[in-house]
């Protein structure tokens, strides 16, 4: 299965899933043609395998009818020179990347207690993460979780679990100091290519007043409109369509799938139900630890992804006020999203005018992404079985 067969795959779904897919997505397939001069033939062959492959190209555009997230897939683009997409291969960081990471050692985050400010309530010290107030804040509450290791690629299960635990504890403390700050957002920019200004491993967190960040509100509003107009549960239906198409992984506790409308390369999405409908309990962020850690491990080891963004968010924290109007957030799950930002050493940006103002242009195939993820998880399970013998 490849993304250019998506219309057939949807048509072949059982009636109920097919109706959901049509309700959620609009899929437009189009063909583009080129007429290259003979002089270009050697280069086309070298770059794309054959001249024929380039003459007629199938382009698949998937648009989410509710959120208007949209992706345009053309697998040929991944072979384009300088596309910056990482290759699906067992990978260790290239020597130049390794060297640049090592050369940046000794930065401010290597000594957070003396070289970063604390929040007004102090610092949260986890097993591997210590918090610091962001010097130039993007929100009233905006802090950093600094890892106990410089290397931003030295990520393991225990670190991911501690990021979520420490992030949740930070949210609780900030909320205790400022009851109106309720909208939690965790962001992870790994390496400069993904927007990190310091190489040293770190995440950031905000806790906002009045409303969540704009794109979270957009998602909430879209899910609400979906529910009002169709009677369906947006998040459950979105996961069900991805599952029906073979794009999901996991054990059913957490919805876990490769997105059909990735914001950029290889987007992987996680949904977990909250303990209490419409409320985020900071301690429950840990629900996402295992699948998120597994996603990051497979991305780095099997897909060669080193520069990435991830985010974690959910409904607002509880308020003591009796008449809070949080019906708006009913059904909103705990969400994590992960995206590959391509080759960290590439000289061009992976995000340009089309991404900012149009639709995302995607070279990676979500069906390939999920196959890699499924295979790695299966191999991991088999190893565990072996160990227990
Ligand atoms: Zn450092």
C-alpha cells in the first residue's frame, strides 16, 4: 500500500469506515506531466531512477474537511536533490552532526542552576530534567525543562517519562501560583533545524490564560463543529479511519497513527483519553510516555530522524470556580504529535511559502512510516518474548 493508492483503499473500506473517511477527508488525485529536453535525460535518470518516472507524476492531495489541515504527496519529490528528507535506513548520526553536537558542549544548559533563571516558585527537579524560567518568554508562564545530558539525541524511555512527569509537576506548581493559568502546552524542538536555539537537550512548556494556543483552539473548534453537525466524536472517528486504512499501531490504550495530513514529514499522532472528560490532570501526561518514547526511538534508529518537533497538549487544567464553561473541551483527548524536520545538515529550510500559506508538501509516505513503526514494535515484542524464555 502506498499513498497514491489512497482513493482505492478508501473505496475498498467497509461501508461505515468509508463513510467516516469521506466525512473527514477530501482526497484529490491529479497528474502532472513534464517534457524534458534530451540533454536532461542523464540527470533525470541519475536522480529519479528513470526518465519515465518523471514524465507523468501522480499527486495526491489530502485535506481534512474540518481542520483544513492539508498535505500534498508526491513521492518523486523525496528523490529531488536537496529535498532534505531523511532516508529510511538504520542510522547513526552523521559524523559532522556528532561533531557539531560535541563542539557545542559547555553551553548554559550544561549548568542550569547557575546559568538559567528559576521560576518565581523555584525549580522542579525530576530524575533527568530540571526546570528553568525562559529568559525571553512567549507566554506569562513559559519555562524550559533542561535534560541532565548535553546530547539532544541521547533519548531513552526514562528520559521521556521524566519529561512528562516533570512537565506535569511544573504545570501544577504554576497553576497553584496562578489559578487562571490553565492551558498547558509542551514543545520539543530537537536541533537547530527544528528551531532549537541551544543544542543541549531540552523541552519547553507554557501555561496560558484565557485560551489555548491558536492551533489547539482551532482543533477544539473543529472537533466541536464536527460533533454538532454529525453527532460523531471527531477524535475517535479520525483514529478509526487511520486504523481502518492500516495506518495505526499500538495496543488500543492509546490511539497511535501516521497522519494522512502530516504537517510535515512523517507526522505521528497520539491520542489518549483523559481521566476526566474535558479536564487535564497534570499527572496523567505519563499515559503518553511509552508510545512517545517508542516513536522517538524508532524515528531515530530506523528512520534516521535527528531533527524533530514534538508537542503535547490537552484540555485545560481544572478550575475551582463552579461555573467554568468547559463544555467546549468535552471529548478533547491528551494529544502528542511528532514530526521529522529532515536532514539537520541541509542548507535549505524544509518549510516555505506553500507550508506557511498553502498546504504541506510531503515526500514521505505515511504507509511507509507506519510499516517501519509496526515492524520495530513487533521486533521489540519478539525480543521481550525471547528474554522471558
Ligand atoms: Zn549543554
